[in-house]
């Protein structure tokens, strides 16, 4: 079940909200969401995707000891195909490698299929979902770029790891 929310500059499709959503305010979150969406789209422009020609970008917000920092990633393909790395994992691993493991948000943009594409064509792959589940909590916001609607408004899907990967494996 999903609901639609309109804020000044963003159309939200809400699939799930952070666990402690009592003070979730889309108006307040709009500028943060838009800037991470923009960062994910910019990251996608750096994709190395000569084989699939499918450019993906991700932007994460991660914290360490009260400091919050942004990391981005793009997909990096390989002639072997199997050695390809997804944008989300590049962003998440960059944050972890910088000792920032406390993730508050991930924004994902499949630049070449964003506009009004089905959610499945814009969603993270299974491997990335498993990596997210290693580091994300119920408080981590996952934003999926929906591109522009007919009116030229930016669209985003908002969800959390419980929806993206239910019944997940963890130790
Ligand atoms: N890709 C990502 O970067 N993230 C995903 O979650 C889905 C797939 C990349 C991998 C490959 O370079 C291209 O998209 C086509 O699968």
C-alpha cells in the first residue's frame, strides 16, 4: 500500500517511512531529498557503462561521531561482466572505507530509466539490497528517483530496508 504526498517541489510516493516517523515531515525533508537526488543524478553521469549503457548513480548520507558526510557512487562495468560494481555499493563502500557506517539516507537514480518508469526498472538489485541490510537501520531513508512527471515535477519513491528486503539474512 502506498500513498502520495505533494510538497512544493517534489511528488512523493510513500511505500514506508523510517520507524520513528512521528516527526517525519516531507516539507522539511524536501530540500535534503532534492539535493541527494541531484547528487545521485550527477554521479550517474560518471557511470562507466559501455556494455549496458545503463547509467546509475547513488548518493548516501552517513554519520560518524556527530559528523555527517555525503558519499556518491556510479556503476563501474567490466568486460568480464561479473566484475561489474553497482552504484549503490560504490557509494556505501566509500562511506564505510572512510569510517562512516551510520547511514541516514540513500538516494538512487537510474538516470536512463527514471522518467515514469516502473519501480522495478529503477530499484536496487538484490546484491545491493543485501549490502544495504548490513548497514541500514529502520531509520535509514531510501529514495528512488522517479524522474520528472508530465508537469515537469521531480518524483521520488521513499521506503526503508524492511520493504526493500524483507526476511533478510543477517548474523
Ligand atoms: N546497476 C546498478 O548500478 N545498481 C543496481 O541496483 C542495478 C544495476 C548497474 C549494473 C550494470 O552496470 C547496469 O546497472 C545494468 O545492470
